[in-house]
C-alpha cells in the first residue's frame, strides 16, 4: 500500500470511529463495513457505497453531514468539502437500472476499454449459482475465459433481463484478468459501442477506435439488441468481429433474444453469431432462487431465517435482480424499523413487489407441449408402447409434471396411463441426470418449460 492509500485508510478509520462509534455491532456490520472512501483532496471526497439503500441511509440519518464535518476537521480544510457518492454495484433497484445508475465502464481514450478494477468484483464464476437453467451458459463462458478463442467461439448467450448475462461477461473478464493483468479485454455494451463509434466518426478518430478492439484478446459485447436498426454501427462491428475472429480472439455476445429474432440486424452478422455456441439462460428454478438468496445473505453476513428466504424465492420468480433487491429491501427495512424477520413482516414489506401468482399449470398442457416438441401424437405419448422414441418423451412429461405441478408421483404416473408411482419417480430421476450432463436435453427442457408457462 502506498502512502497515499494508507492516509486514506487512516482517515476512513477515524471517520468510522467518530461518526459510527455508537452504533450497535449488527448495524455496524450491515451498514458501515461495506462502505469505503476514495479520491480524497481538499475540495472533495468520494464515499463508495454498495447501492442506493446505503446512500439513503447515510443521508436520512444525518451521517453524511457528520462525515463531512469530521473529514473537514481532519484535513484542516476551510473550504466547504464536497461529498460525492459512488456505487459499487446496484442490486437494490427492482427494475432495470436507468443508464445513469448503471456503472459506466469508462472508455479511456488511448488506453483500453476495461482494465482491472472495472469489472464488478462480485460478478465472478464462484458467485454464479447454477441449476439446469444456466449451467450450460456458465460452463461455456468459463471454458472460454480459461482458453480464450479455442473451444467455443463465438459464444452467444440469450436470456430475458435480470438472469445473469452481464454477470457472466464480467466473470469472464475477472477470470481473464486473474490469469494475466496484462490482458486487454474489450467489454462494451452495444449502446455504448454505437455512441463511441459515432463520436469517433465525428472526431476523425476511427482508427484509434478500431485499434482498441483489435488489440484485445477478447471482445465481450453486452446487449447486442441495441445494435438493432443501427446499420453503420453493425457494419463496423462486423469488421471488428471478423478481424478478431480470424485472429482466434474470444468473442462473447449477449442478447435479450435468440439470433434469429434479432430483426433489424443484418443477416450476415446473425449468421456469424450462429457459427459458435448458442446458450440460453432459462427461468431459474425455486431451488436456484433459494440458493442465490442463501449465498447472498451469507456473503453479506446477514442472518435471514430460512422460511423468509423461501417466501421471497417462492414469490419472486422471474428476475434475479429483483430477487436480490427484495432481500435487500427486507433486511434494510427490518433493521431500520427494528422489525422481527417473520413471514408476516416480510409480506408487508414486499407487498408492492410480489408478483401476482402465476396460474396453475395443467397436466394437459404439459402433455400437449411434450407431444408437440417430440412430434408425436398425444395418444402415442400416453400409450403403453415402450419404444425409445416414446419412452423418452414420456419421461420428460413426467419430469415436467413433477417440476411444475403439485401432483404426487402416483397421480403423475396415472396421468400418463401408468399404475405404479415408481414409474414417475424413475422418470424424474432419469431426466434429472440426463439434463445435468447433457446441455442438448437441458435446452429442450427449457424450451418446453417456456412454452408450458406461456401458453
Ligand atoms: P442481465 O444482464 O441478464 O440483465 P445481470 O447479469 O445484471 O442480468 O444479473 C442481475 C443480478 O442477478 C446481478 O446482481 C447478478 O449478480 C445476479 N445473478 C444473476 N444470475 C445469478 C446466478 N446464477 N447466481 C448469482 N447471482 C446471479
Ligand atoms: Mg445486463
């Protein structure tokens, strides 16, 4: 640590003692330990907080003012000190972040797009919890991070908002930088690509714009759907893509929809996306949602009873960002208002963000979707014939019934024309193993779940 950093650390320790000295240990741990300061000079100081709850908490309790006066005193500064707030990352928003709230990954001219600290340190592979909905996407990204440009290239990941696409790209960046700090990695969102490209054009800096990409070992393009309708930018991206690809550089693209559904993006670009591996992230299972909440609460060292976590996981099903936001809201509210963490208080706290209950799923719908997926008739699916071509779809059907309905194994077996509950049980375990090791079947399964839920 150099002297300046040491001074900043010391200053922060003093501030903590003087401003927060009286807080009880639980609050100290929850609210104060994640804070830090940076960029101290006579006129301004930046406090780094995890998210909006923390800044609100600092302001509404008058702590920000106290911090200001302690620092002014310590620095002997006569000027009015400006206190800025910076966010590490923001999971408190239950909706998509507005562009201003998003961390802006500075594109520093003459340097590279992203260097060390700029990837979110929380977005790692270790912190990415999996089930069958996202295991494949994580696996290909992890391989690509370890062996850029070799096995899977390009990688195209698609998923609705809030299911971990950006997290995975940052995990790739973090992993590559762990291997070598010297790696140049071009991480950029497609909307920033468009605006940087336009300003490079306007300023006659197109060569330097290009060379930044060309010198990278990996290109991570987030939210490619923002290229829709931007023909010139697409053309530019197409050239950059080709150069990097030909030089065996790793390319990973994320999107909110499948390649074929990117209407308004040139066909030749879409066909490039389809060259490599395409992985989707499906809706998270209840187990995954619960595991993520447990992981989060353990990491943040907050104790939340299991039944409360389960209640949150059961009621917020579509979007992991919202799930995390709900957890944070519950904890923040419970602590500030001194509420016990019971299901009743949690219900009250979350009443505005709990999603309406999805309508129950019928076994008929499952049978219909499975028959359609495997291109067999419903009668064949429910028949006694044991050929492989029918047995596998039938097992998928029983697996889906177990996953998506409350029916017992016996009821499931009976719905598929069988008498014995063990048939359904075996089908369930067989498919569970199959999809764990076979991404091809995992994708088929996700596709069917999607159809069943949406239809
Ligand atoms: P997207 O880019 O797909 O909209 P993000 O990557 O921003 O989604 O993810 C939203 C939030 O959910 C992030 O805080 C991320 O860390 C978290 N998240 C998503 N998937 C997982 C996962 N499998 N395990 C842990 N956290 C996850
Ligand atoms: Mg994203």
